[in-house]
C-alpha cells in the first residue's frame, strides 16, 4: 500500500511541475525570441532496505527547445534575428562577467552608446559593444555591426556580435530567462551562425501544443489523486479486518 502512495505522491509532484513549465511557456507565447522549456524527469528507486518496490519521479533541470520561431521584418536598424541555429550573447554581470544567450535581437543603444538588450550589454568579439556617434546602424549577415558616422556617407564596422551555436543538450535557463551552458562556462563563438538584420524572431512556443499537453497533465493529476483515495480505502479496509 505504501508503495502505491509513493508512486501517487511522486507522480503528482512531477505533474504539478510539468504544468508549471507548460503555463510559463504559454505565458511567453508572444515573447520575442523565447525558447520553450521542456520538462524532464526520470524514475529513481528509493534507497534503503525493504524499499526496492518503491520508485520516485526524480525531477531534472529543464531542457530548452531549439525549434526556430517565425521571423518578422521590422524595418528597424537595431533589430536582428538568427537565421537557423544559434544565439546572441549578452553579459549577465557587472563588467561583463558571465554570459547569457538569447534569440531576442531587439537591441537598443543607451546614452553612452552601449548596445543593450533588456538592460544587459550585448557582447561582441571585443566584449560589450559600444557604438560611436552615428546617424545609422546596420547589422550584416555575419553579425558585423556597422555605423554611419555623422557627416559621412559610408558605413564603418565597429564590432561583430558574438554568436554561438551549442548543442541543445548542453543548454539550460537561468532565473533571468537567459539560456546558459549547463557547465556554467562561456560558450565559444561560431562563425557559421547567420543573422538577418531588421528582423525579429517570435517565440517558438506552439500555443496549441501547450494547451493539449496541459489538458493531458490535468487528467494525469486527477489519476494520481484517485490513487491516493484508493490507498486510503485499502488502509481503512485493512484496519477493519485487523479489528474483526
């Protein structure tokens, strides 16, 4: 009976966690560059003498879906999107310490000329990218950021966006929602990543898939609750037999 309780309890916990992951994905279905989370769990035996028949669902760090979202032309010079696989790099800490990765390319320039994304410095080959005074910005296919200085007609390259293309299995998300390496180390730049300037990529979340999965998880949770009731009834019947 207690083996049944172990299974029901662990399954219910895993189902609640999966529902949270799906709900977060749905909440970000319209967030530019958002990568859907994939909930992971595995079966684990309970340690200890006499517990070999009991198993728990061990929750693991969520994986990240690398499926591409839809690219939309914006006509804005500072917008950029990854074409195919890859990510932009931003600094997570003060002074450029630590890196995070994203598909969101809605860049802005702050008062000091620094290229920023959601308050984070955007990284290039030489660290955070800082633009000189300019009247126009262009981002090329290989990630080169060029500006047209005031009073000049030609574009001049300033830096190149740091672009990475890691394996999906090596990625996780931090608490700020940025993709990071599972080992916590910065990822190497990859020259094969392609960029489309004046475009933005939408979320890769499929609202239909997430809704269907959520409904399935709700049914799973109901099953686990019924198992709790079955275990309670079995215990009550066993106690009654012992009294008779």
